[in-house]
C-alpha cells in the first residue's frame, strides 16, 4: 500500500498509462504508414523495440523527477524524505489506538531557498490550525511537532513520543506566482499511506487556504471523522486575501513563539504591518494582542499598559470574527491578569468550545483555575494541554509551577528540568528552578546560580533580576541586592517586578519615606497585591491610621471584607491575616478572631513551603491570638522544614509578631537563620570570585 501511494504521488502510474497509450498509437501508425512509404520491414520492428526499451526509462524518470513551477527538477520532496527515514516494521505498544489522532510534521521547504523557509513554516502552522478545528480529531500542537524538523527518527518513533496513531508529512514549493504543496497521511501502526495528494496552484492567499481546507477535509474523511456544518464553514473561511499581509502575519507568529523581549518587539512590528496592509485581518489582531500580553511578561514594559493595548486589539479581532477560539482565549488571559476572574472563565470555555485542540487555551485556563485556588482542576487542564502539546516548553513550565503550588516540589523540579531538556534556552525555567530552591528547599545559594543562568539567557526581562535582588536580601547582602534592583529598574521602571523589588530594598534599608511611595505606585498596577497592602498597613498602624489602613483593603475589592461575607480561601487568606491585626487595633477583637480561625483552617490543606506556600502564616495567627507557645512551636517547625523566604521581613518588620519578638527562643531562631544565610552567602561569594556563575550580560554590566 505504501509503494502504491508513492507511485501515485510521483505520477509513475499516470506516466505508465500515458506511455502505453502513446506507444500503442505509434505502433499502429508505423504498421500502417511504413509499408506505404516503402520502408524496410525491420523499421517497424525497430520502433517497437525502442518503445519497449523506453518504457522502464520513462518510469524511472517519473520516479526521480517532477514537473515544478520552475521546470523539471529532481524529486527531493516527501518521497525522498520518506526514503531517508526507514520505518520500523512493527508498531510500538505506546502508539495511540485512536485513529482520530494526528501529528502534522513540519513541512519541507522544497524550494531550496532560505528566503522561502518562513513561508513553508507558515503553511505548516496554518494547516495544523485548520486540522485542529476538527473537534473529533486530537491534533498535536505546533510547539511539539516543530521539534521534529529535520529529524531522522522513524514515523513510529515520532508517533510513540507524541502519543498519536497517524502522522502527516508534506512539502512546500514556492516559485514565482505558483505554489506546490505535497502531503501524505501515514498510519504509524501499519506503515500504510491512508491518503496522499499533490496540489499545484496559483500563489494567492485564496488558493493557499483552499488547499489547506481540502487537505483538512481529506484527512477527516481518511480518519472517518465527521465534520459539523460549523466546522465546514470555519475550514472554508479565508482570513485575508492579501499575500503581503499573510506573509507579515506568518513572520509575526514565528517571532512570537521565541518569547524573548527582542523577538516580541519584532512580532508586534510584523503584526502591525499585516494590519496596515489589511485592516480586516482578524488573526493579525489576535497575534498583536498576544504579543502585547507577552511583552508584559517578558519585557520591561508596564503590564497594565500592555494589557490595555491587548484588550483593544482583541476587541477588534472579535468584532471582525467572533468565531476565533484564539481570540476568546486571549480575552480570557487578559481578564485573568487584570483580576476579572468571573469574566475570564466563560471566555476560556468559549475558546475551547470553538477549538478543543487549542493547547494554549487549556494552559491559560489552567492558570486562571490555579489563581482561583482550584488547583486540582488546574492540573487537569495542564495535563490535557500536554496531551495536545507534549513538548511545549511553556505548558510543561506552567505545570511545573502548579505542581509546586500543590507541594509536590520534587515533581515540580523535575518538570522544570524537563523544560530545559526540551529547550535549553528557556530562561524562565531557570528562574523558577531558582525560586524553587529558595522558597521550597531553603537553598538560596543554589537559587542565585539558577537566577544568573536565566538572566544570561534573557537579559531584557526585568523579572529575573528583580527576583534575584530579593534572594540577595534574604541572604543578607544588600549591596548585591542594590546592584540587581538598579538593573531591573533600568530595564523596566514601570514594570511591577521592578517597582516591587525597589520597594523591598527600601524596606530592608529602613527607608520609611520611599516604602509607602513605591507601595502606592505598585498598587496602581496591581490593586490586589497583598504584600503592598501589608506594607501600607504597617505604615498606617505606626501612625495610628487604622480606618485608613482598612479602607485600602476595601478599595482593593477583597470580597471577604463585607460583614455579611465570610468566605476565606487560599486566594485571600494572607491579606485576611493582615486585616485581622487592623481590626484588633480598632477593638474589633471578636471579628478578628473569627477571621484568624478561618485562615488557620484554610492553610491546614496547603503546603508550608514553595512560592504558593503559606510560609509562617500559622505563626502570625498564633502570635496575634496571644498563643505564644503555639507560635514559637510553629516557627521552629517552619525553620526545620527549611523555610527561609523573606525571613528578615517577618523577623524585623511584621507587626503581627510583636507579641513574641522579645522571647528568648524567638531570638535564638533568628540567630540560627542569620548564621545559615551567612554560610550560604559565603558560598555564593566564592562562586562569584571563581567565575563559576553564569556571566552577567554586557548590557547589564
């Protein structure tokens, strides 16, 4: 079956039939006309022999060469690629048994011109998107299949690693005003070609998308998948008629996937070019919005500014086409990061209704669920995302974070290291490993090592140097902390991480004037930041401004502040503890105790350590309630478990611990922590002196 399909693809069968018909006609003509011309009898025999000799030559020529838009060329397309990848004779047990599962491998640039490579990549991306719109076919996402560009692995090996039953291969050839696309679908279990076809068309956007729609429909038929009328309609939709706009869009998508500050800026430029050329290109607005959102994460630009721009772009995309699952998913992400959780969830649900194969939507929806405290649901969404995109660095990364939030630190560390195996240049994986070492394992020295690696890989992202500055504060080195605070403020003075790191540095130094200034500035960007609320609360308590301190919490729209609302969960327990102290100072002792009791119940189901751990919240609760023995015992337990993060803040600044601060046992534990920090810091200084840390990029020196 494989040989037959390949013979068809290379037009060998057509050539054989055409040759046989032509040869028969020539023999008939020679038998009739040669005697009339009085030619020797052997001439007719000679013609017949020549035709017989030429038959295998014609078949060999058909196998080895093809007629292309540029003329006759050797066939180096899909068939050659298949010959270069011998397949295993037997299927592997890990292959999916579901026929309706597919991996669309990167298409080969058959033009052999590097300038056409982005076009071939773009055709592959769009075809994959087309197929993913078919709900009944599980389609592996672009990030995972891109790992196999130029691979020597066999089809069964690839299918096993991606957990699919079928694989689509293809090639793209662009020349002048013509384009040729070859594609063939292979069953990895039987090594059979389920379908194969070549398309030779005019180089227009309409023809390109028509080919992609035809291929998607043919695959659906081959896999016995049923298309709904809505899916038929979406497959036939042409997003733009302008080839220049389409080319700019493809380049923008490719830059955006790199997720570095420089590449994201380039992506914005390309998407804006596409929109200028075709103002009705809805997908270009989606790409622009996503690039803005990612710039808020990976660049030194204020997040509120980026999300505001993204929201405008997404609004325009949905105005042009409200059937784009990508647009609804992006809207959900914007609402998540601006605190509108109630609006975000239906946006994600609509996105997945339109395209259940959109792995990114599962990833972003999981982040929303995690922020809402629904961690098991979040983990399920991450797992579904990884089924669709198993080699995605960002989804593996985000799953690592949620595993850490669940207290599964060893699994979390392994997950982040898996990200680095997939993509050694993924900077935030190094950063989060550093945070894990600091917040979960109490190894601040190792945290410095991993943070420095992340900074080296992405020197334009202020988040990592901001985080590193706080690690140095925990270790007791305010000089190094100042160095990195200055660097992140240079990169992004309006970035939330930069402002937060600057505020923490001033708090460490005891600069009473600057702390409320930076805390107020940060609350403008992140109104629900409990840490900034706490800093302003502390300032207000010192001044006796209890009502003003409480009002700040009310302004932050924390729902449990109303007297008729008592819901406290893992999303709001921490500021609730801080509020309880304000209520105590105001004389509302009973309400304060109710809040503290509920908070204590909430944290009992949470891990103590980790970025999302409760740390020493139990110590704060017991200390506020006047339960000195319980507070000291809880602090002892936390230190023994390797809690270290922000210890200097709690020991020296948090007013919740005033009732135990003079206790001898408390002072002894403070000394113990400081000794451990000094020992770890000495190792860091030694590594720095020996040049064992990742170098500081020249742009940050």
